[in-house]
């Protein structure tokens, strides 16, 4: 049994791995929906695009803070893993950063640009969102494959890149159902129904591939009694998919009832999928190569960093809650005048 509260060399790496995992999960959900809105952008009219921008305008900067936090924790808490992961994934990380820069610049400029220039910024916003989502999906696929680069692993990474982009468009559609109304909300319901198939295929592909990458993961999933404890995860996930399918076929409801439910269910589904990955790869921070205990910084360094994290993380959480509370309700056009 792991002593989580005795030896600092044990509980400190575990605490930082948990904090880094939480940061990644929050980023995937929060920045996932605004990346998804960007991917859906070309399917909407110009008026609807302004409303879509308004639905994410107050939040997107804060959402990306979680990515900065996760990468920062990886760097300071697991520097060996940071070097190994980012050196292998240099090209998709570069594409992701370019995508984030493009969408950030386009987001600000399109609100102030003349009408004849708006099409350019809309295209850059879509392109940046799509490039970011595809790059993150490609990195996820290679990570699951243990960072090996063979024709087979690259093909799998390409598959996960497409499925993650579709997954982001799904959670983005669910966000728009919650934050918009009228014709745009009806379009978002249709987008949600269509992209749900990509979520199903993506989760299926990852679930099928993961146990065959490693005999350790295979044993974790299919040995007794571990298989019994893990069984609620696929069962609950399957139930959520069915619930989303039935709900999206019936929406929108009169009086905007249950508009919040698809986004809540989608968030829960993403959380369960992330939990399954975390369970499968623990205690490795680099699959089958480096555990969190081997990659961790010295306990003395981690303890100092933990003190800082105890101040920084609550501030980020409080700011995020404050922003979502202040800008609750239906989205309006984003304006600077």
C-alpha cells in the first residue's frame, strides 16, 4: 500500500501529479468548449458568429490559464518528463502554440475590424481553433502510444487528432445550447447530435488501443477484481452517451428548459474518460518509461513549489468562478464600445 502521508518522496509527487491532472482536465473541458465554438464557426451566419463569440468572450483567456498551469507544473515538478515529452512532441506543440496565437489575435481584431476585413479574422479564428484541437489530439495519440513514432502510432495519433477536434466541437455545441437561444440554439442541437458520433468513435478507439499498448494496462483492466472495480466507468459512460443522444433528439424544450443538461452531461463524460486514462497510466508520467516518482524533483523543491501552488491555484479557481457567475445567462454580442 502506498504511504501517501508519510514519505515526502511518495506523497509530494502524487500530489503534484494529481494537481497537474486536475489542471489538464479543467483545461480540456473549459478551453475545449471555446475551441469547439471556433471549429463550428464557419457553419453559422455572420450574426450568429457574433453571438458565438459573445458566448465565450468573457472566459477564453481564463480557460487557457489552466494549460499554462499544467505545463508549468510539469516543468517544475517533473523536469525530466517535461524534457522527454516536449522534445518528442516538438512539432505538434509548435502548431498548437501557433494556433493559440492566431485565434487569440483574431478574437480581438475581428471585433474591431471593418466589415470587409472581418472574413479574414473569422477564417483565422477558425483555423487557429482547428489547428490547436488537431495538435492536442495528435499529442494525446502519441502519448497513449508511449511516444513511439512508427507508421502505426502516427496513424493512431492522426485518428485521435480528428476525434478530439470532433469532441471539442461536441462540447462546444453543448455550450452553445446552454448560452444561446432561437435559431442558433437549434443549430447547436443539430451540431451536438452529429458530433456525438465522433465522441463515441474517439472514446472507442482510445479504449481499444490502450490495453494493447501495455500488458500492465491490460492486466489493470481485465484482471480480477480490478475489472470489477473498473466496470462502472464504461457502464456510466455508456449511459451518459445514451442520455445525451435521447436528450439532443428532443431538444430544444419550451421555455429553454434543460438547456444546461447537455453541457453538464458532456463535462461528466469527458471527466470519466480522463479518469480512465489517469487510472490506466498511473504511476507513469511517460507511459512505460518514467514514473512520477522517478521524474519528480527533489522533495525539498516540491515542498517549496507546493506552498506557492496553494496560493496560486485557489486564486485561479476563484477568478474562474467569479467570471462565470458574473457573465451567467444567455450570451449577447461581444462589444468594445
